C-alpha cells in the first residue's frame, strides 16, 4: 500500500504522486482509491487500491537502481529495427510496461536512430515520453532537480550514440 505524498510509476502516464486516499460506494460495497497526480500527462487519476498490481503501478526505483540505470543508458544499444511500423509498435509496447529499463531502451534507440534519419512526429513523441519518464523517475530516486538529471541523461545518451557509431 502506498502512502500519501509517495511517488509511484503508472505505465504510460509516468511518475505520479499519491495526493489522497478516497473511499466510494459502488453497488453497496466500499472501494478504496488512490488519487494520483500525473505531472507528465497533466491529469488526475483515481485508481482502486485493489487494482494497482494488475495495472502495473509500482514504487519508484531505489537510489542504487537509479545509478545502475544511468550506467545502462550509456551502453551500446542492440541493433535498431529499420521498419518504422515494427519499431514504433515495439517501442509503444515497451513503454506500456512501465519499467524504466524498457524506457531506456526506447529513448536510447530513438536517440540514435534520429542521428541517421529524422524521426516521424509519432516517434518524436515516444522519445520525449521515454526521456521524460527516465528523468522524472531518476530525479525522484536520487533526490535531485530535473535539470541536473536531464544533463546527466543527455550526456549518457551521447555516450551510447558514440559507441553505436563505432561498431
């Protein structure tokens, strides 16, 4: 169970903050809800406490995990799919998991792809979503401001791109 003011990750919505707990009656049953503020999408969601696990909502990664994921961001990516329809669907599916590792794969792959060929507008939005997801979660995990994390993430993506170019 999450506490009020805790940060959580909601797949496809990114980092959200638990702003309240509410109870509502439906068909004679009382159901408890989390009220989540999702800054990246600028929305408020009410999520049944019992449905959190099925929806893939999870706690923020630890400080140690954040450091590991920043190192992962610098690694050379696997080959990048050439067919944009397949690549786009694979990337959407990865972001739907809500796992930062998958968001890193999306951001890294699209960042590098953009070096060779301009991304479509839909892929640009996917890249921005993955990038923001990474920055938001790592900034909370490391308790640092988003601007400094953006610098770190951008630098890591540059290092990854250099490794890809020197295959």
